[in-house]
C-alpha cells in the first residue's frame, strides 16, 4: 500500500505542513503520549513563584506559552530552572514579594499568562509593571479582567478598548463579590489571585462552572479557599501563606482531543492516548463525542496529585450530528475547532451555539474554521455565536491557513487525514504554542 505523505516546508519566518493520505487510505494505530496540560503548567509556575520554598514540577508543557510565564516571573525575582518535562524547580519568593521588573513583561501569545498575572501585579503594593504581548495579545480584550480589578481598587492603564500594552501601579485592594457575566477560568483565576493579598473574602460567581485547576492548586499550596459548586462560585480569604509543592502535570485533554477526533474519523483506526487529565470541568469534549456516538473508552482511571487521570482509547465509528450548546460550552471551549472537524464527517447536522467567546481567542475561531473548512468543501455556516455543519460530504485537499492559531493549525491537519488529495496548512508553526511535537506524533501514528 502506498504510504501517506506528511511534509514540513519552511521559509525564514513560517512553516507549511502538507498532508496527503495514501489513495488506498490510511489507518491510525498505536499509543500516544501527549504534552502536559497547559492550564496546569501555567498555574504551577505562577504559584511556585509566589510561594515560600521550592516547587517541583513534573510533566510541564514545553510549549511557547509556559516559557512566556516562566520568563515573566524570572523577571520579577523568582528562580526557575530551565524548562523540561522531567523536572522543573521553582524557588519561590513569597506572597507579595514580586519585584518591580527592569523592563516590560512580555507574555508572548499567552492570554492565560496575561490575564492571570494581572491579578497578582495589581495587588503588589508600591510596585509598577508594564505588560505587553504579540500582535494577537495586543488585540484581545482585557476589560473582562480589568473591570473587576478596578472595582477592587486596582490602578490599570490601557489602550482604547481595554487593549494591551498595559501599565499597572500595584496597590492594596479591597475584597469583592464579583458576578462574572461569562464562565471564564481566566477571569475567575485573575480575581482569586488578586484576593490572595486582599484582606477579607473575595468571591467570584459564574453563570456556569468553568475549569477549576486554580481552585485545586491554590488549596494544595495552602490558600484559604472554598468552593460552592451549586452557586458556581469560589471564595478566597486573603492572608494565608503559600508553600512550595510537588506538582505532577497530567496530559492535556485539549491536546488529546485532536487524536480522539482523528481516531474517530479515519476508518480502521485504534488509538490509545495515555495519561490524560479528565478533570470534570474539562471533559465536555468527551460528552460531545459521546453525543456524536464516537467509540471512546476510559481506561485505568486514577488520581494523580489531586487531578483525575485516565488513558483514552478511541476507535473509528460512524459519527452522528448533534447539538453542542449551553452549560457544556465552558467545559469544551478550546475543543470546538476540532469538534467542528468531527462534525464535518458526521451524518446529519451539528449545531454549535453559545460560543461567541471563540471570536476573541488567538483568532476569531468561528470565522476562521468556517472559512478554512469551506475551502476543503465542508458544508458549514457561521452563526453569530457558533457554527452549523452538515456532515457526510467528502472533504477535498486544499490550501488552508492557521491564521497563527495553534488550535486551528492542528484541527486542519486532522481534517486533512481523511480528505481526498493533498492539504497544505500554511503557518503550521503555530502548533508549537501548545504542542511542539504535534507533527512528529502525526508521523508516528500514520506509520
């Protein structure tokens, strides 16, 4: 059988990835080890930096975003060893002891770094900080964290529309009971981090549960934090000391999602993704795939350092269209681009709603996915807050573009695995933001 072709072409500034399945088809087989969870990696570096004593991190994601977090906190006095997946040591400087940096803090492409860090910077009395990032960060809305911080008394200056670069004069803040209009772990975490140095109780309530990695890790580091699942709220009482911990980072379910969909849509496939974090605030993608009748099995469920973990086995199956909306959206917001690919291969119509948040990610993910999958022949309609995809129409290889968005790049690569002919993904280097070894893993499972 002729082999499939996967080639990576580079220019001085960009890479393009070409995927051409064998005319006789391909099957995906084997076991996959995925990168560490990005959300947990960020939080481990941040909390380790502001805790007393040493924090040891195993399984850290080595993508560009965690490097941005580490560089920012090194600039503010924390000692962080070179990043690797085996063991990273963070020598914390203690709560409230972040140093005023000599230069602008550059968060790169990382919205998590930018938004979570603002809560810490705003609550550091008598220190001044400036923050910027790449072109994507400078176009992404920061009002969602600036406004509640200002209600706490924070002094933050910004460009029109709440855009970076930002300037922050640290000060003593007041506690707040904030009702967030959106379910956002970044908003919630930013306010809780600000509450660590704020006298009294700071509470964040959401319209639906967002991922709870911050609450779990804050508790492990010694913060005084309570959670009310029924009210979708979390409360931190300021003044508790944080102490260094050992953090074991599970595999990122957002990265696993690409291989779950690949295994589901490519005939004859049988893949096992090892050591995946299955925190219930992150498993919306598993529920969506179950609604599409994907053949996914959880194997060897276990608990690792306070986070539930399992191996996930996926086999090809005939997918069915479904509706993805409501309270499910916050628990799969990052997986919607790859679920759109699954929908393109499902029989019937899939409707995704309540996902307007995707318009202010690294790209306008609703618009970009609609445009790029249309180039491949998908029947997809862009909605104000989502997508409508009628599946079952064969996809045709085409030239597509990631728009420098890591999740778009990888989603289009998975779509190409079951398309007819060659697909070239331009600016494919974006995948390195969260998955530096994506292309190598793709080659591995394609044999």
